[in-house]
C-alpha cells in the first residue's frame, strides 16, 4: 500500500467521523459571571462557547412539529454568558419592584420559584433595567442561542437523550405529568442540569427568546437573529403546564409580545464586553 493510499484512507476516516456539533477553540473569557442585583440578590451565568450545531428536528423525530423544519446548520460565532436558571421571583423583584400575579391557582409566592406571568415586553424591560443596573449588555437569547445552549452538544430529542418512554424526563423537567396538584412554577435548579450546567431548560417555565416567529432557512447560517418583523414572538423549553413534546430541544411556541401568560418566564444572556 502506497503512502498516498494510506493518506487518502485517513482523510476519508476523518470526514466520516466528523460530529454534527462542533465547538470553537476555547475562549479567553472567564467561565462564569455573577451579576449583583443588590438586596443580597445575584444571577449566576456560565460561558457558552462558540460552535456549530444542527438547529431544528430531523424528519423522523418523535412529536416533531412542521415549524421545526428544515433542520439546518447554525454557527454561533461568539461565546456568550447564559443564566444557569430562569429568572426567579426574588431576582425579578430586585430589578422590577412590581410583581405581576395571576390566578392564585397558578402562583406560589416563593423567592426561589421561577418568575412567570411575564410578557415578551416585560422580559425586555427587565433586560433593559438590568443592563443599566449592572453596566452589562443583558439580553434575551435568540432562538438559535437558546437551542444551542439547551442541546449542549447533543442532537437528541432532549439534551440527555431521546427518552422514547419518558422514563428520564421527570428527572430533568417539571411538566404536566409530574407536578400533581402543584400547578405553578417551581423552585429552580431542583432537576438535573444539562452538560453545560443549565437548569430548567426543559419544563418549569417557558422562556422568551428575542426572535419573531418565522420559517427556518435551508442553507447554513451564522448567528441568525430571526425575522425583522412579525406578529408573534417565540418562547422555548416547555413548562409545568405543557406536555413532553413541548419540552424537546427543538420545540417552538409563540404568542403576541404584550400578552402575559401564566407559565411564561425568561432566562437572560450577557454579551461579553470584548465583543
């Protein structure tokens, strides 16, 4: 066998084993960040590395929706920080003071419970005020950033696997089948996190993204911001009121940006200052 033949075999082997998710070289940014909100209240965030992944769901994924198609390659070109949990009631009060509530059936007042009854407009106002308070660039994640962070390198239905019989999902999510009579957002970080240390990416409360709802592109894209205009804003993750199919990594949901929903909350990101 000639040297040229051996080289060709090695190159073919590398191409066949290339992953669908790739990470960029390590960032020089610190691996975590803590925002001081005052009143002995903090938000902890972890650095999400840059990388490439397949966004959306494949045609054979169980419970997929048409709006998750076509599955397409997305490059996240820069690292960003993401809060390890959804915003809690205590964190919300430290920034916003006012506290919207819903029917008592869907609310349990507890500092560490995920904040809900939040519109997209409310969520953006929280980010605006928190940016001013901390002198950081605080935002809602794009849909692409959210799904990339949720997957944490996976390409399965849930970040921990396909879970066809739903035997593992209760260990990772509060959803309609394991809340019993507790029909309200739960204390954060009580379920298992994903590989990047993010809790409650499945269930508990839906999480607003910055994007308008739109159709996915066919070609590979970099840092997609979503459509420039639209009627509905997207939220992700599923909640204590939704079934398992809406907790999947690729699942999308939406509502008008001014509507307050009893199971909608938010999770923030921070854009590093070097960017």
